[in-house]
């Protein structure tokens, strides 16, 4: 704003016109000359000066109306006391012509006066109270203007320097337009903010049809306070694919129309790192499963019976966990644990494991150590599941009659309860070195008879259903590779 200012007719008119004039000032550019003209023209001051003090205490003149170096120095000398005290002061300036002046502190920074306004009127008569009140009102308007400009500058500076596109969107004629777009458009989209203001369709054009529909429908549900958090796959005008994340909240704009205030940021690097992390996790899981497979293979070389038993228990345990509705990853952990649940038997001499009759008490006690030995072997391996603890507990019973620790009820984790039932059913139903297999019916009678005492009732129920209603049979010829590389196949129906 520039040029002469019209003279106000009354003090109230001066304040109103000042407020209207200051509302049009939106930057620091030319600020102090404009304020000096306001004081000179609206308030009739013969001299108007604005002064500031730097960190070293030196006072400098930002603007003096009329421009006069000596006059600016006089004003600076007079303003020292106001800078120190922070209180309004009136005095006669030391000039060839007598001038009565008012010195007003404006704004405070770190408990120090930021600026001083000097307004001097020619004459020897002290300024009336009405004039002082008028200048106090002016000081308030100037402070408000300075705060507003500072706030706008802080916002614009942050908005243009953060890597997100900050925006406001409004609906016009059935289409969404940007009423504001920050300089972060460069980092988020590779576009200039003005490009989005001129051609808002650039954003929607980079989305596929389904995403365009999804975003448009979400924006139309604009009741106040609604929030959006939408990931987008966006193809830039140069053909590059970007992964974006839109966060926005609905609000009420001018004329009561709904608007969306939000941020759009490029998360392509985050998506890339997450995908790389996922691939690394898959490789890590594959390596872990290979290690378990190697353990199981080692057991098989030493004791083929034990290895075949573990494979069958693993298949049944996985099916029981699935039937209980457990998450896929938990099922996977139970299957892998069951595949090595008897690893502790590697500590038992092979001739004891394959002894064809009842074992003497000492040898039987040695076999009963295998859950703890298995735990000691596995406890320091960083599995994503409690493998070592499930191995430790797979011979525990709900009523405390199991071994090696005599755990009861909820002290036994669900994975171990599942493996226990699968282990018992396989052991009774099929061949053992010291006796022929007793059949599935005998095995199911055992878990039915001890349902709720030794064995978890829910696990028993799904096991009975699996065999009796779904026709499950233990798999024949399941090799180690297939055990670790696939999910259990559907239960086969007996011929």
C-alpha cells in the first residue's frame, strides 16, 4: 500500500481507518514507512518515528517521517528511557521548534520492549488525554499487526520448508480445488505449488480409477471433524511412481462451506524400506526353518523312528491349531516346534530308545529328561515363537501329573497343550519300538477319558472332530522338505 492517506474526521474514524489500513499489510516489506505515514496522516503528527534496539543495546531508527538524520537521533535519545522502563512517556523534544511528543513501547521480546513509537506534534501545549488514548489504541493495532505478520511468516516458512505438501481443498462446481498449497509440493510430488493451484486435476490424474473414486468419495463425506488417513499410489507427470500418505481433517471454511485441511507426504522410501525389511524377514525365517530342518534331519539319521514320529505330530498339531482358529503365524510356530519336540532324545542312547520291552527304572528316568534337555539345547536360539518353552512343556498335564516340572492349568501354554495331545494320539495309535500300534480309536479313547484332567478340553474336542468327522489320517511318507515348505494339506477321507 502506498500514496497519501485520507485525513480522518474524528478520533474514532482515525482508529477505524487505521485498522482497515493495517489489515492490508501482509509482509514486512515497506512496513515501517507505511506505519509512519499512518501516524503522520491519520493522527496529524508532525514527526513520526519507529525505533528498535539490538541485542547490544544500540538504538536505531527504522523509519522517520519526515526523513531527517538529526531528527532521528533526537528521537533515539528520547526513546532510551522507554526502552529501559517499558512505560509510556511524554516529553518535549529538543528541537529548534517546540514539539510535544508521546513515546509508546510496542511489543515485548524476552521481557524487553521491542520497538518505540515517537509521535511529536508542533507546539508547547502538552498533548491532551484524548490524544494519548488514541495513540494507545494505535499501539495495540500495531502490535496486533506485527503478531499477525510474524505468525503468517512463521507458518509460511515452515510450510515451505517441510517435506510435506500442506494444503487446503474446497469443492467448486463438483470438483475439488486447492485453495492453498505449500512449497512442500516440490518434495512430495515434484511439482510447484502453483501447478496444483492452477491445475488441481494433476493430483487425481496420477491415481488409478479405483483410488480416484475412493479419494473423491472420502472427501465428499466432509462433516466437521472427520479425519482421513489414506495411502495412495501416485504416478507423477514424469512417469515415476510415488507412494503418498494423505492426512486431512474436515473443517468449515468461508461462507460455511466445508474444506479439508491436510498434509500429503511422499512415503516411497518408507515403503521401500518396509518391503526390504519384509524380504529380509522372509530370508531370516527361511534360514531359521532350514536350521530346524537340519536339526530334524540329524535326529532322523540317528533314530528314524523318532524323526517319523515328530513329522506326524507336527502335521496333526498344526491342524489342531488351525481348527482352534489360531493366527497363521502361531500355527506355523507350533508346527515347527512339534517337528523337533523330541530333540532332547539326542541325549538318550539309541539302544534305550529302541529297547523292545519295558525299560528299567533308571533308563526310563533318563528318557524323561528329554524335555529339559531339549529346552537347554533351544533356549538360546532367538526364535519368533516360544519354541524352547513349548518343548519343555510338551509332557506336562493340566492336573499336574506330567513332567518334568509338574505344571498345572494355565501354567502350560496353549502351544504345548496342542503338541501334548498330538503326541499322545500318535504315540498310542502307531507303532512303537516296544509294541505294535494300538489304533486311532484307542488313542481317542485315551484323550476322551482324560479330557479336562490331563488334556485341554478344547484341544481334545477339535482332535475328535478332526478324526471322526473330517476323516483325518496321519500322513504317509511326509519328507522333511515338504513339512517345512507347505501348509498342511486338507484332511484325507478314508477309502
